[in-house]
């Protein structure tokens, strides 16, 4: 799972369960106000609010990781 932190003031571009592609805009960096791109392709698994830093943490299950886990599951069933 990959966790990406973005500003809660500007929100998140994406929803839980939605697929994203590496490079898609996720949000804005809370410190620099630069755009934060998705570091990998995958599915948004969760969005959490951190009240201490007033940021949102976007949890992404990378497609490469999901494919590896599915492959392991298939081998285990044999």
C-alpha cells in the first residue's frame, strides 16, 4: 500500500474504489502547494484525515502489488 499526503484545504481528486494512473493529479502538497501526482497506477483504497496536520492521506494499492498478490493466491490453491 502506498500512502500519499495532500492538503485537506484543496481536497483529493479521486474517490475510494476508483482506479488511477501513474501521474494523475491526486491533490496539492500541503507545504509547497505543488501538484501531487500519483506515484503508481492502482486503486484508491482509502482516504484518511489527519487533524493534526490538516492533511488527507490517500492509500493506493498499486496495480503491480495487487497482481503479485493475486498470483500468489492462485499458486496457494493448487
